[in-house]
C-alpha cells in the first residue's frame, strides 16, 4: 500500500480553509508571529503544500509559538502535520501532530492523520492504538479509508482479540465503508465475538448485516446457528438482494453520483442475473471513457469497478470480445485510482480464461513489490502459461511460489492443485481452509450451490474437477462439521462454479 493511499479520506477536511482560531497576543511581535502562523495554514489550504512546509519549518522552533493560545497552536499544528505528511516527511508530520495532541489528547483531527503516518512507517500496532483513540473520542462516524481498515485487519490476523477490538470500535462509532454499511466486516466481527468473547454482542452486530452474500455466509457457517433463523425471511438472501437493489436504485436516482453505491447496485444486479441491465445502464459511460475521457481520484476508482462488473456481465452474455475490451478499459481507468493492482490481476485472469496466457503473463509482469496474495496470483498465471508451452523450469518456479505462499493465499494454491488434477491434495487444502476460523467464511461461500453460467473452454476441465472435489466424502464430512451447503437462486462471484 502506498503512503498516499493510507490517508483516510476525511482527512482532506483538515486542509480545507476554515476560520482560524484567533488567540490573544501580548505584544506586537506575538501578533506578527500569529499572522505568520495563520498565513502558513492559508498557504497549505490553498494547495501549495511545499510553500507551506517552508513557512511552517521557519516557525515550529520559534519561542513565540508558546505565546499563542493553545487552540491556535493546535489548529496550526494539525495543518502543519498534514502538510508534512503530504510532502512525505513523516517525522516532521508526527512532531506537528503530537504538538496538537499535547493541547488535547483526544484531538480526533490529529489522531486520524497519525494512523496514516504510523502505517507509512510500518508501525502497525501504533496505528491501531491511534485508531482506537480516535474512535473513543469521536462525536460522529469517522471516515477511515476502507483499505486502511482491511490492511489493519490483515496485520492483526494472528491477534483475533485485537482484531475484534478494532472492529467493535468502528462498529460502535457507526463507521461506514465508502458510505455503505460494511456487512462483511460485521460478519467478521460477529465471528470474532463468538470465537474470542463468548458470543457477547453478536445479535446486535448481526442486526447491521443485511446484504445477500453476507446473509449466505451467516446461513452457511454453523458458528451462527444460535443467532440465525434460516426460515426467517429476514435471512432470505434472494429477498435481501431484491430489497437491497431497490434501496440502491432509489439512492442512486437521488444522488446520481459515481460512487460505491452505484458499483454495489451493479454487483447486486449480477447476483440476480440481470446482465443485460448492467450492460445497458453502463453503455453510455463506457462509450464516453472509450473515447479517451478518463476521470481521476474517487470517480476513477468507482468507474473502474463499474467497468469490471460490466466485463463480468458481458462474459456471462457470451460477448467475450466486448468483455475483454472492457477489461482493458477497466485496467486503464483503474490506473488513475487506488486499486490498479486489482484491475491488472482481473485483466490477467480474463486473458487467461480466454486462452491468451502469454499476454496475461506480460500484464502481470508489470507488478512488483507484491504481497503474498499478489505474488500467488502472478504465479498461478505463470504456472498455467508454463504448462501450456511445456516449460518445466518455469512451471516448477511458479509452483514453488504458490507452495511457499500457501498459508496466506490458500485459494491460489488449491487452484494449482486442481489444475494438476491432484484431487487428494486439493481436498486436503480445502479441508484445511474449512478448519481455519480465518479462512472458513470465504471457502464456505465458494462451496454454496449457486446458479452458474457455462464454463469457457479453458475452464471446463478444472470446473469439472471442482464439482468432483465438492462431492468427495472427506470434503463433505469436513463441511458438515463446521457448516452446510445450500442451493440459492442467485449467481455467485464465480461465473461457472
């Protein structure tokens, strides 16, 4: 994750021009110093962060800073901290923000940027501490970036009690993920409450889980049987999908923004099999972008995901050339947003699915400094390409990467075993995922009997092996211990399984 990406979205508010606190001054010199302090803030809020940095550095060690009112010192320190952070000077950013906290230890507008500074310096535990302090003192829902929360959850994967503490703090704060209720996080919180806190507060947590995939997760995992009545319409995923679609349709008509809600709208349409509708409502904007009109920032982020859903809809309509063109467009738009790696991986897997493996390898070769997950995605495509061209050395190298990362990217390792036709090995990997409290939710969702589309020619053999795997006695026994498989009149994330 890049330092800039770790910046919580709401922190831009710190740099918005606002009336500066007017602290009393005891002398003309102090008044002059206060004006310089306020001018530095004005320079920062105008967008000239480099100029503001120069001004702030001239003032921070001046003894006259102590003559300003505490509120004026703190306000300038917050702006100075954000300015230093945006200029990639983390030590100076920390110094300014700590100055603000010296005035008020519960200063949320100083604590939130500190989370970003901490993560930029790989001080993940300190980031958690500052996040918890921010939620404890906040008087309204915070706007932490969803990727920050996901990253912290990943760093705490071996500390379930601490993961629960972070999620519970965000839950109590009323935090939303890009403006939407983060149902997947609340399912995770509920599972952690069951596993590490004797199930306290689970019922209250589940009250905020209303989205269809998350309801399927609750129904499939026996940990939730005490709390979920599968005969209750409240836990009917198809009903929930249609209700959620209606809610999003209304909000999108009122808002008309290119945002997370619009992407969720198209994702829910895909679940309900409304592929033509996804294509129709995205036709205009896809054509506009294809003409070279590329947005930036948040609009690029959400447009790339909307195009990704359009790609899936076109693939399910068997319009493979159009689907591939849309995958390329999504990657191009995604390059202007924060999720470019995801769109490169999606493009590569679409190329692989349509038997364009050499180009898929080339696309993924652009990536470097990858997480184990990204490495394994890259290795799986390399593995497929090497097998196709009979390159034993390249195949062995890719296989070694997948084996090395199997504990953190288990699904890619399992897919490699299926490609090899090693059903015993794939069964062992799948059973291991079912036995893991961390991996169980995802794999149970994969195992549900959802509606599917015909496999592409390159997918037929491995999809058939997947169906064989699901029917094995050892796999079925492992499923029965921790969950169940049910049939739904909805489409899952995988088109042909």
